[in-house]
């Protein structure tokens, strides 16, 4: 039964053709499942070809010797999508390794199963990012900047699964980023159609989910023609969901009441205290908050300060002269 539940396909082309030492890394980069590469690549191509006019495409078609300015980005985006999708999957598996080890579907993945150590996975991730960087450096400066900024989305997505039930919506931001990169590669800038296309690619899946939520559905027949709000009515009228909603609001109210119960006497006691005890206990109460603020401020300064990472990168790429 375990083989039926795992997402590792035994006996596929990886097992038949790939050398034994390479198999865990192929599966770590999801090369055996190319759908993610297509999802990352197609927005790049769409942005690229929509930005090119008929004249550019006609020249590329009629004079193959001069077609590199079209075929070059097409090939580079394909290679970049393959490499960066692998890097994203590798990073995701590194971050989620402890969760994956406890889930039947993911327990046989290379890292939780012990086929690849965390250190080996980090080295493999660094190698993929290096290859991706070399590909990216062939493009213009704006495309390079967009490629670097995409790493924020790539490295943040696995963490979204910990704070939201909609991580795939955030993943949509990541996959569709290629629209902006493809457009920038062709035009050297970003214009309204590029942002409109990016928004459309985000909204269509969300609209589809909304439509499916009101679609008529039968337990044995599946989705049927027509729309109704029966799904919502069943949720709102089901005692099981009532219990879930009740427990959720109960926990929220209990937490609020406990905070008020503890916090109100503390605030009153601090108000009545005299120095130096008042200052000492106030420091103990606010110390963690102040430390948090300082650390976050320092972090933002390191990223966006005049000598921060972002400004130094922009200066190095000659996109700006001074911060």
C-alpha cells in the first residue's frame, strides 16, 4: 500500500536509464515530473512573444541566421526554467524535510529517506542556483534584477504553507513571474500589458476556484451542469462545521480573555509602582518587544539601507548611480 501512496514512481525512466548515483538528485530536482517546469516556462515564453512585434518574428522566420535574438531567449528561458524549478524543489524539500518524513506521500523523497543528506542537498541547490545565475547574466539588466527578485518568492513559498491555507496562490505569484521577465527580456522595460497579463494569470485560477465552489455537485455523479449555493448551505448547516467554528472562536475568545486577565493587573501594578522597580519591571515586560524591533530594523537596514544588499546590487548592475 505504501507504494500506492508515495509520489515516487518506481520503475520509471529514472530507474531504467539514470545511473544509480544520479537518481536521488534527479528526483530531488523533480526532473521526472516536468509539469512544474512547463508551468514556470510558459509564462516566460508568453511574455516574450507578446512583447515581440510581427517584424521581429518575420525576420527570425525569413532569415534563420539572424534569428538568435528570438531563439536565444527562448532556449535560455527553457534552460533557466528547468534549473530554477529544480532549485525551488530542492529548497522546498530541505525546508520541509521533517514534515515530509512523517507523511506517507513524501516519506520516500531523497532527503527524508536518507538517500541525500542535507549538506549534499545544499551543495546541489547552490550548483543549480549558480547555473541559473550564469543563464540570467546573459539577459539585460532589468531582466537580471527581476530574476534576482524572484528568489524572494522562491524562498518564501515553502514558509507560506505554515501560515496560510492558500500556499498555491502564493505559488502562482512565483510561477507567473516569468511573464514580467519575458516581457523585460524583449522590451528592456515593463509596461502595462505585462502587468495586466501577470494579473490575468493570477486571477483566472482564483476565479475558477470560486466557480467550482458554487458548481452543482453529486457525490456519485461528480460535477454537474449548473450552479448553486448548496455547498455553502451544507457547510453552514452542518453540525460538524459548527463545532469547528465554535472551537475556533472559543480559542480566540479564551486567548483574548486570558491576555486581558493577565495584562490588566500587570498594567495596574506597573502604574502603581515607584522607581526603580517600575523601570526594572517595565524593561522586563517590554524588553523582548524592543529586541524584536531592533533586530527587524537592523535586518531591513542591511537589505535596503544606503549600503545594503539591494542598493549595492543595483549599483553593481549600473541601474542606479547612488542609493
